[in-house]
């Protein structure tokens, strides 16, 4: 083992910075100027229950770090470790006894496969969380796995290790969750009813009542929508009324944004008659796959229309084939690390929406992509022209050092930073939020430092851009 | 404000160079070896009137820098500044009084939004032009905007600030314009008739009489072609005759190249009967959208055939959806920063043309792309095989530091530099030409320096490649 | 000539390393830790005759370096040097007298065009082979071409310059060839029958009996398959039996893998009736282009099924339009540098295969791409989930410094290195193998050094990853 190589590793304060000594010095100074800014978390998947329950405590280290994290279990799965052995819960009706319930064994299995995360963002997040949250400085190994498990368990159980306390400790200024259109928002109500003043808001995500109109689940979701809205949904207009009513409710509960997923960014404008005909086929259970695609496309334009009226910032996350692994989906359900991106075309697909609303004075539409080829080719030119458009940060597989570097390199020259929206941590794992924001801020400052040492920007610009990318843009873009 | 960061900015002579001290030293030496070479400008959009009018003077700073520059006004537009407020002229029939006519106010609006260009090529060009042409060393701000306006205005009015004088001062060896097939080339004639010996040549761009055969504008353009050519265009053969006649005229006027735009690189070979049938439908106003696509595809092969005979170098610029913003197009017309790229396939689409002419001894076809994914995947392998093919430099949104770096990284390993054609400034803004060429030469030398310090090439190669990329390749490729 | 620039070139031991002094020091130490590891060559195109013939000697320098190398002759062809002048043999029936037979003249032509390879991988390979194999340190020029020709010729004729001796000198641990399903493997048999213990194994490549069922050549190939297998192929089941029999034979001869080319990664599952109907149309000469696509798609799933049973590792190389230049294909045949990539979709196209076999415990499928846009977008997410999938190294046009750097940047964050398979030299040119592996190892170590100096990985990980990428992964992935 040539351990002298460790002499070349940076001190911790300069980690993730690239380039020579000058560039690293600049990156560090820029990072120090933003390191203590509050965190704006405008898009994510943290469960609001964490903040509604005044004394919520996290379960075991396995539950905290592994079991809910599809980045983790899909990697072990790809190398032959069954999901069962990783404690991933099965669908109802499956043989639950096959699922490992001993969290110490799950943790041990993970430790034995920890090398799989060498050079991956998951590896960096885990290492930095272990260090920053739990004070663990050594590397997780099969030999020390149980000792580290004990250490984490102890801290998870500590009285101060509650989401509300962490929220303050992390300096979270505002955090939004993602919630189904039919959600009662009861946890959000409980937070508002409590004496805690942390800003936690819902986000309106109507996918389940919009997408898949050819599926039985859609009909069940519309029943639910009928029930929670109190609107008698019998046709397309009453369906729209129900959605508008839910958006009003979300806005009253603090929401400033909506979110929409779609397999492609296809948008379309149907006549009222066409829309209702598809809708009726949906209710009758006779809608086709083509109906479903067209209905989603039309509803994206409807949602843009609603946002232009009620001011909710619209987000679009297209480009993933969900639940690609049929066998895993059948046994374990959705979100099991088997959502696979494919190539996209924003330029043609968004045109119907943009023809209607591209220059609307109060609409804002934030676009995300899983196809990096579209960043410079389509998203930057679109957002660099249309007033309503902003580009969301690198998402999902691209929430990584290279994903961020590519984003800065591909988007900024054409769109400028002011057509982007800062960072989204987009995570279910509340405790990983500071780590993720720090990584983004470090890479943003590293990029700005490279521009400065090449003479592309001056110090004044660099400092202003670092602040905007770390804090200001997200706050402004999401109207928070 | 941490102003000590400015200590890390490079001296002006080393701006835009990357890497460590060694690499920057090499880049600087390479750049110095090419900095004073004459400029070859084989593709651009400068108005030939500038050189026909012996005493042409530029209008205001707003007219000089902002109003005609779609890179500038689309960025402000994307952030909510109306095109009217930026002085962008409207179509006939629109309410022209809505357009700001006070150029000082337009300039002030620009200064207030100057931060939008941080880290963009437009920002670099503007800064370098202000410095190099007008001696302005400070940054444009809302506070100093009117003072800088005065300073520029004064110099624009100076007796020596004429295009002809600048042409010589810039060391332009040859500059070509882009001209419709039906253009009278009267300004080119005036230049030839004058005693000035600057080499300014037209380029034959027949798009308007080729593309859009399903549009009424095409019929009007064919009427114009009939009129200027004197050929009685009644069928496809007589249309071809008229085009050949115009090409002969352009060649007599010094043209060495043609240029062609198309939404995709589709090429096709129709039978004489098929071509004429589409053509007749075009004349009759009954051509379809499919006719238009196929006609353009066939005409690209026809144009290749003509180039193989008359020696005009053929250029193809595909991949943009023009006038994507319908509302802007209707009010302000074409070329308003709303041309948006989309994904391309050269490999299949060019095959019909290449099957006919791919190895023709006297044809040269220069390909440009707006889809960087095609650079390494398709263009480099194609140009690295077919004798007629060369790859044009990064175009439009990619005429930037990253665009150029990507180009060198994506194209050169497979195609080699000798299947590329040096630089095109591709600009309407005559006075920006030296700045753009300098940026290209700097980034080319930066790339060569990285190859040298990695031991990929030696000093002899680096110097030869720097010369070729800066000067030799463009001159040879365009037969200038 | 500014020869002082040569002072900035690295010493030979640090060539191809990037970054500052620290990173280069780390890269060098990592490289030194793997430089002497044996070579695993699990995919390539070396002729097994080289090892069957105990006293094989290479022909002239032109034959050794140029005539069989499509990387070389296509570059000169692209610049107007006819294939004939480069000694490329013609198809039967063509005028063979047009082909240059004087190898000294071919070599001289190459030397006169050597500058075309500046900054290309071919340029690096040639330079390093001339240096490492033949001790030539100066640059090839038209002036010294014949002198160098003499020097190489002399060494080619030396008694020790045989493939078997070189195999040992290169420290090749195992090398596999690529062989048609109908191949007799006579050279492999000869190697086994000899007293030489070099491990040279075949790879089962059934393309010619699978692809192009609409072509007459397919029928001829099936005749051949019928003959070598002894199976009376009359329908789809008997065709499958014949293929299984051939796979068994290949396995007996040491094969551990199969290889499959296809224009796209389309997979499909046909019913037995559908498969047989297409097969019968193929036999009858009435199959269509659509039949051919579907048959290949179905056969990929069939081959996956066979691999799941017999344990042969399956490789898929999709994405090239073969023999794009019709005129060259007609005169010179296949593999003449005119195979051009195009855009791919793995996500949708592989789904039928993955639905059947994606989590099979004994199947392994290695995917290669010629569309870099799919690396991060599709291959890494797919291989980072499905247990059967691994990602092959950068292939063909991407077997280059940038191709490798892109590969590390695009694949590893999502897939991790353990879902990749190390290096394939993929070459016909046996003597170039050490050079190609060294380039890969250097670039891998350069990448790892960048991770270390940025604090992404530690020294322990870096050393383990260097070993895996240089040696371990290939050996494990191919079950060698």
C-alpha cells in the first residue's frame, strides 16, 4: 500500500475543488462567502410528518441511511445482492418473511459492499454525513460496521436529534415537500397549528390524477379527488374545477409551486370537446395508451394556464421510463431504482405550451432534464429566450460532481445564471440536506473560480454569482 | 467585497487560457505566434453596404452594439424586458410607436441588465470590444452608462471610424457576405467599381427559393428569381437553369461558396418527374409540408451536383427550428433570438447525397451542427472518411469558450484538424470580428498547449496546428 | 520555430497525465503500481493464425502498420489519397492492378501524410509502437521514411519477432479472438495441439447467420452453418439447435464469451410461430428489411437465453451503419473505415430482453455504445440497476484519450466501476496491444489521481480501483 499518496489529498476545507493552487484558493474564498447562508430547499421529498411530530426520532442506522434510499439499494442489487437482503419492503401479497428484518445484518451487508460506491455521489454523501452529523472520521469497513452502527444508533436516540432541532441546526430557511393533489396536508396543518415557526410548505403534484388515464389506478385517484375536493367530478370541466380547488387549498397551506412528471415533455392543446371525450373514456375505463399521452400533454398546458392565474410556480420533470424492471415493480412497487432515462426533445414538444404562454407576465415554468444532450442544445436556448422559462439544477443521476460541472458548462453560456434557479436537494433524506447543499456550493464556487482565474469574470461578479447560485436564485425563482 | 480575489485574475495577455503555469506559458507563446496573422472571414453576415459606401459611419452605440444583436436582446427579453424597450423594430403594420426610439434609454436599460451576461460569450465579446475598439477599461454600470455612451459616440463619429479603415486596421485578408440567390449584388458591384482593394465577396444562399415550397413566400421568391435571372421559370429544369445562372453570376462577383440552411440534414434523390411534380405543386400553391421537406432534401443533392461542377464550396447549416416564438415572429419578424436547435441525424440523412458525391474529386461540403451529440458520433467519422466532407467550427450558441473546447475535444481525435476548416466569425457585427477571431485563436492555442504539456504533440506540431487553425485551414477550405 | 516550447513537454514516464504537479505525481505512482500487471485481452480481432503458425513473421512495415488498419487508410482517403495508392486490396472482379503493390511507396505516401494524425489516437499509437517495439525515437518524416522502413523491416525479420514470443514479452495472460459461428477454429485447434501454453481462445460471433435475413449472403451462411454443424436446418428450432451445438463447440475450445453486432439495440420476443415464419421467408429469399430487424431483435433474446444456460458472457456492440460508403463497399468490401455511428436508444430497446433475463443469476451482458449521449443517460442507470448488465469500455472512435476521459466522467458516478469491465483493446493489430493497454492504464490512473487530489477518494481506494480497471475487472467480467 503506497500510503504516501495520502499526502496529496486536500485538507477537508478544500475538498471537491479542482485546478491549481490559485483556483483552489479562489474557490475556497468564494465558498467561505456562502458557506453559512441559510438553506433554501424549494423541491424535495421529505415526509412532513417529521416536523408535525414534535418528538420524531429516526429509527435505526439502516432505516436512516439505507432502506429508503434507492441510490443505495439499487447499487447493491446491480451486483447481485437481493433487495430482500437489504430490507426493502415488499408489496402487499408478497412473502414479507423473505425480507431481512435484522437492521444490523442489513448494515453489515452494506459495509461489505461499501466499495461499490467508490467515486459515486452516494459515496460522498454518506461519507460526509457520517462525518458531519455523527463525527465518524474513519472509513466504514466490514470490521468496524457494528461499532459504527452503535455510535450512530446512540446519536439517533439523543433527545436533540429531532427533525425540528436539525432543521434549525442546518439553518434551513424554508423547505417544501411534494404532495399528491389529493393529500389532506394534515401534517402540514399540524405544523401550522404548532408553536414551531419553521417554514415547511407543500408542493402540488397532481401526477396521479393526471397521468395514466388508461390505468385503473387513475380512476381510483379521481374518486379520491372527488372525495377530498367535494366537487362532483362528472366531466372535464368539473375535473378542472376540482383541481383548481385543490390548488387554492395548497396555496392557503403555503404552497408556492407545483410539480409535474411526464415520460416526455409533450404538450398539446385539445378542444374542450376532445378533452372531455378522452376524460369520459378514462372514467369509463376505455382510454388507450395514446389517450393517456395526449391527456397528459393537454393537462400540462391546462396547468400552465392555472399557474398563470394563481401564481404557483410550475415545475416539469420529464424523461424517465418509470419502473423499467417489471419483476421488481411487481414484487416491490415503484421507486426501486429502476427508473431509466431516455432521449428527449423539448424544442418541438413544448411548442404548443409556449405558443400559448411563453411570454406570459406572471407564469414561471422550471424545466428539468435527464438527457444532458438537451441542456446546451435546447434548454439553454429556450430559457435564454422565453420569459416564463427557467432551468432547474442537475437532477437525479446528475446530482453529482460531474453532473453539476456539466450543467455549469452546458447551460450558463447561453442562458446566463439568471435563467437558472439555484439548487434543489430533491431528497427524501432530510438529514442529507446540508451535505447536498454544501456539495453544490463547493462545485458552484469551483466553477466560478475557474472563470475568474481564466479572466472570464472579475471578483465582484464571482461573489455575486456565488451568492445567487447558493441562495438568491432559488428564493426568487420559487417566490419564497 | 473580498477584493483580494482580483489578485488571481490573469494579466490581460493570458486571458482565457486554462491549466497551470506551464500550460499557460505554452498557450501564450503559441498565441503570440498567430496573433498577428491576417483574418480570413469566409462566412458571415456583414452588410456589404458598409464597404460600398465610402464614408459609412455607424449610428449610435445602441445601434452599434445592441439593437441588431439577437444575442443581446433575447437575453434581456428572457428576463422580462420587452423587445420594444430595446428598440427592436417591428414588422410593418404593427404599432411602431411602441418601440423605444431614444438610444440613450436603450443603452441605459442594457447597462441595468449587464449582469445577465456574466459568464456568457456575449459578455466577453462586449467587454473586449469596449476595451480594444474604444479603450474602455472599466465595467459598464448603470452609473457610468451615459458617460460611456458619450465616449463611444464620439469615436463612432471620428473620420477614421469607417468600415473600410477598420477592415485594414483589423488586417482582414478577405471577408465574405451572405446573399440571397436573387440579390442584385449591387453593393458588391460598387466595391469592385471603387478604387478600394479590400477583398469582399458574396456567398450564394438560395434558401428562400429552395425551402418552404409550400409557403406563399416561396412563390414570390421564385417570381423574383425569374425576374433577376431572366429565365422563364415554368418547370423544374428551367428553375435549375435559373439557379445555375445565378451561381455563375455570383462566381463572377468573386463568390467561392454557397450556404444552405435546413431544419434537418435530410437529403434525397428524386426522379426528374417527381421533382417536377412537386415543383408544379409549389407554383400552383398546392404543395404540402411533406413536399417542402422532400424538395429541400432533393435540392441539397442538386446543389451538391452544381458545386461539383462549378467549384463553389458548399456549406450546410442544419438543425434549427426557426422563429419558435410565434408571437414574437408575428410582431417582430425573423431572427429575433427564437431559433431553437433540436436533435439531428446526419448519418442516415446525408447518405443519399454521399452515395452520389461523397468521393467526388472537386466537391467540398462543409457541415455545421447545433447538436453537439453529433460532433464525435457522426460528423467526425463522416469527415474522417469521405473526401468531400469538412467540419465547420462551433456555430451560434457554440461560438463560445465551452463550445470551442468541446469542438476540439469531440472532433479532432477522429477527424484530425485537416478535416476541419478553421474559424467562421459568422457575425453581422463587423466591428466584433477581431474579438471573435482572437477568442478562437486563444482557445485553439489553449487546447494545443494542453496537448503539448500532456505529451500528445510536440512543439513543431503545435506551432503548425496553431497556424492552420488560425489561418491556413480557412483559406484553403474556402478556396480563397 | 519556437523550440523552447519543448521544455514544457513531460518526460516520457508522465505522458498523457493531466493537471498540476500533484496530480501527475499521484497518477504516476498509481500507474507504476499497475504498469507491470499482465494483459487481459478479452475482446479483439487478432488472427489466431499468428499463434498457430509457430514461426509466423510479419510482412513489411506497410503490412504491419498500414494496409490492414482502417484507422490509417480512411484518414488518408478522407484527404484525397485513394485506397488503391495505400495498397488496400480490392474485391474479386475489380481491377487489382490498380492497387499499389510497392510497400515502400505505400510507406512513403503515409509519411507524407503523417501530419494528418496530429492529436489523434492513431498518431499516439503509432508513435508509441515505433518507440517501444522498434526503438525509433525521432518523428517519421518524408525524408527519413525509407530509413525507418529499413530499420523496421530488419526487426520484423528477426528470429525472435514472432507472435508467440511477443505474446510472452507483452505479458499477455489471455487473449481472445473473434470468430464466425461457422468457423472451424482450426488455428485454435492447432494452438491447443502445440506445446505452447499461451492462452488464446475464440469468441462466438454469430452475426452472419443472424443478421440480414433478407440478404442472399444470409442464406449462404446458413448453408455453411448446416454443413459445419451437421444439423439439418429446416426450420427455426433446428436452426437454434445448430447454433447451440456451435456454442458448445466454442466452449470446448475455450470460449467464455459471445459477441453480437446490431444496427440498434432493439430486442423482441416473438412467438415460436412468428419466429419460424420469418425464418422460412429467410430461407425462401422472401424476407423483408423489417423481417431482418425483427429477427435480429428476437435472436438477441434467444442468445441471452442460451448464455443464461451455457454461461458464455454475452457482448452487444450496436450502433453503427456498416459500409456507409456504397462505392467503397462495392470496390473494396467491408471494414474500410466507412462504418458510421448514429443515435441510439437502449432504454426502450433492451426492455424485452431485460424483462425476460434482467435479473438472471448466471447471465452476464456487456453493453458497448458508439453514442456517448447514452453513457450517462441510459447505460449507467441500466447497469447500475440490472444484475446482468455491465458496461464495456469506450469503443472504436472512443478508444482515445478523450473517449476514455468521457467514459470515466459519464459512467462511473452512476454505475460505479464494478459495473464496468476494464479494457478491451479490440484490435486486429497484435503488436499494438501493449501500447493500447498502457494508454488505458495511464488515463485510468490520471482519472483516479484527479479524484484523489480533489478528495473524492483516498489512496487505498485509488490503488484498488487502479488494479481493478487495469486487470481485475476484465478477468472477472469475462470469466477468464
